[in-house]
C-alpha cells in the first residue's frame, strides 16, 4: 500500500498544481472522484488486469465511459494512467489530491468516532474546539462505533485524541502487562 502512495504522489502533485494554477480544484476533485468510481467497478477492474483486452481498447472504453464528465486535462490524465498501467492508483491519487486541496483551502479534515450518536450541539462544540486548536476550518466525518464503550476518538490529520473507555482499558492492559 505504501508503494501505491509513493507511485501515486507525483501524479497527484502534478494534477494538484495544474488545478491550482487554473483555479479548478473543485472540478478536478469531481473528475478524480468520478474516475475512481469507474476504475474500481469490478467489471472495469477485471479489464484493467486482463492482458488479452489491450491498452488501446481499455483506453477507448474508459474515454467512452467518461464522456463529458471529464475535460481535456482529465482525458490526458486518463490516457497517461492507462498507457503506464497506473489506473489502479486512482484511489491513492485522489486521496493525496484531496489532502493537498484541503490544506490549500485551509481546511482540516477530522473524524469523530463515538460510542453513541452525538447531538448536533455536542458535535458543534467539538468542531469549535478543533477550529480553535488548528486555527482553520474543520470538516468532520462522524461515525458511531459501539465497541468504544463510551467517549470519543478524534482523528485530525496525523493526530489522534482518544478519550474512549476502550482506549483507557487498552492503556491499562498495556501498563499491567509490562
């Protein structure tokens, strides 16, 4: 997996720079999301790995499927990825692009996992504290994970704040077994 990210990074960086220079970050975000959905469809994924199908046929098929959903730059990217056998890197490319986009737009993406559903007021209070801490807008994704037993676990960028009962129990177990 780390190898995919390493290989995908130059493509993602090039697309990001092109999108930033042409002020089309959102358009590229949409195109990459669409292309990711296309290449991860099981039928298409099977053709990507099929040596009997051929690169030219695959490229033609993908361009036909994409149609007007991608612009000239998107078509060029699709052709380059097809010809270099890099289509399966699109999910990693998209993730890297979205990270750079969020960073450029001053947004921190955070995941809040809780043992029980949270009220809107609780979520907003956490978001406000995160925005104060990071001095940036925070975009959150919520999830409910009953195995946490209680509390919340917040992941923002590379940082993890674990205030869950499960986390505290795991820490206690580790301390007792040393």
